[in-house]
C-alpha cells in the first residue's frame, strides 16, 4: 500500500474540496486525513490530506501527472506531493551548545524522528565526540572573516554529496549565506532563544532579565536573509519571576529550545507546514 501526502494552496473558490476528494476516489484512493484553512482576508485556500492506494497501483508520478492533467489548471493549484514513508535527509549544523543536538540525536535514535542524518557540521570541534557517540559523521568547518567563502563552498559540497533535503541549525552561531538560503528556501530550520519578535539578537535572556519580564520563550522559524525574521513554525513560553537569576532564565530557556525545535522538526518532516507571505499554516 502507498500513502501520499498532498499539500495544496490556491485562490479560494467553491468546490475545491469536493473536486480533490472525488479525484482521489476516482483513482481508487482512500482519504485517511484531511484538514483545510481559508485565509478570508487574502482569499486563499490551503489543504493537507493523506490518501492510500492499495497494491501500489498508483505511483507518485502517476498521481502528479493525473493531477496536472485534470484539476490543477482548473483551480490554479500550487501543490506538493510526498510519499509518506520516505525519510528525508536532514543535516545538523552546530557550534558549541550541545543541548539541542543531544535532544535531536536521542529522539532520532529512539525513532521519534523519521529522518536520516547523514552528517553533523560545526564551525568548532567541541561537539565532535557527541557525533562519534551516535555514530554520525562529523565535519569541522571553521568560519572566519577570511575563510567565510571557502566555508560556504564546503557546506554546499557536503550538502550536495549527501543529497540533503533540509538543514537544522541546532544553535549554530553563524549567519547563513544568501546563496545557501536561496538553495534551501523554507528548508533551513533555526531555533532562536527568545519569543520573537521580542528580544532578538545574541543575548535575549539578558535583555529579558533586565526588562523584568514574567515569561520567556523560544521560537523556531525558517531562515531568511532578514535575520530572525523568517516564517515562524513553533513557539513556547515559560513563567519566570524576580526570584530567578540570569542563569535560571538560561536553564529554563534551554529546556524550551529543545521542545520547540523538536516540535518544529516534527512538523516539517511530517509535511504539516505551509509557508505563504512570510507566515505559516500549521496543520494538526
């Protein structure tokens, strides 16, 4: 049995759901999940569905061709079609902080994350022992002002060599180049140690502490050329008070970072995120 995920967006109009579901029924498919959202202000329609085809009698290529030849033009559909059982290749970029890396690798080892991790790349050597512990190749790729272009070239070579489809910045403390962002548009996931758009920058917990906030947060988003301003995938918060020190803020924040980044990765890998106008639609 083959199971496909179909994500759709198009101008909102009558009959889209009925037409798509009838199309699948006519191809002897069975819909096992469906969710939809209408942006009434911009008159846009979004839908995610999963459907099964018995005995592999309807391939992904046949599905896409049939969709193009029938209803895609009629409704001006923009769509992505995925094989649900396919495991995407996800590279991890890190620096010196290890909490997010440990969390991702532990979840991967326990089969919570349906991805393959071909390598871990870092601009420092500090976390190489963790990669070795989990038996994942580790590449030290130092970045300085003078070697930035060479480092970027090395990144692109490794990503191409390992056929990487998405990248997770697990507290990677370097700005990603426009060239890499363009090649992996909406496929580079970052964790920011703040509840964006509040307190951006390198030391948000210090800023939050000085401001006397009562909650702190973490934000996972896709990387764009505008720093810390990409489409938000997931956020979470926790309460703090005047009794907490900066160290307490940081410890609580790191717990949030693990949770939020893991949730964002799961949503991305399960094809539950649709990006439009620098925002996201997140399906359940």
